[in-house]
């Protein structure tokens, strides 16, 4: 037994807003659409792998993004509490929650959800046609103009007009 109010053994990462707490909540509140039952850690590991393969990942990139059953248990139990950004993106895509929900620790004042959502946008755009991606980029430029913001890439030296427009410059 530890001091009164101290976390018990195996519960050390269960502070308010921790990743372990959030994963436990997702496991308790989300059901597997295939069978209507709560998710199990082994089922999540299998379905994450299937999701990544469906998204076109293979080889080393698949290995880098997938999460093993053992690692998922360690995250859920709080024995591991510092996953890579890629693993957070994978979990957020699987559970269909913003990456900021998983990454933000209410006790530490981590980054805002809006900033954490940026990498998730590119993950969600994966597989879209170049025309659709260009349209989305134009919407973002327009939104920045409406909000009185400068073009985020205006002074970085990169030409973002595409190869056909670059050739005519």
C-alpha cells in the first residue's frame, strides 16, 4: 500500500485525462460494428491492421503504424504512456476521434485540439484524387483569407501551384 491518495500499482497513469483513461473509456463506450459487443484489445489490434492494409500500407510502413496486442495493453493499463505520433494517428483513425482527444492530457496542458488535428487532416485526405486535394487546399486558402490570415506557405520558397502551372512561370 502506498500513501493515501497515491495511485495504486498498475494504475499509475490513470490521472485525469491520461491516454490510459481515454483508451479505457473508448473500450467501454464503443462497440465493435461487426458484432455489436465492446471492443477487446486483441480485436482492436486485428482491426487496426486490417484498416491499415485497406488504406494501402504494407511492409515497413505497415509495421511502423500498427499496434501489437501487447503494446495496446500497455497503453490501456498505463504502463506505456508516450506513444509515437504515428501510433496516435492510427488510434484516432480507428476510433474516429480527433488526435487531440488522445494526445491532450488535461493535467499537463498539452497542445490544443485544433493543432493536434492538423496531421489527422492529411491522414484523412490519403487516397483522394489530386484534383480533390487541390480543391481542399483552395478552400483552406479561402478560409484563411476570410479570417484575415496570411497564406501559410507564402514565404517558404516552395511553389505550390503544381507542375503544369510551374512550367508556365
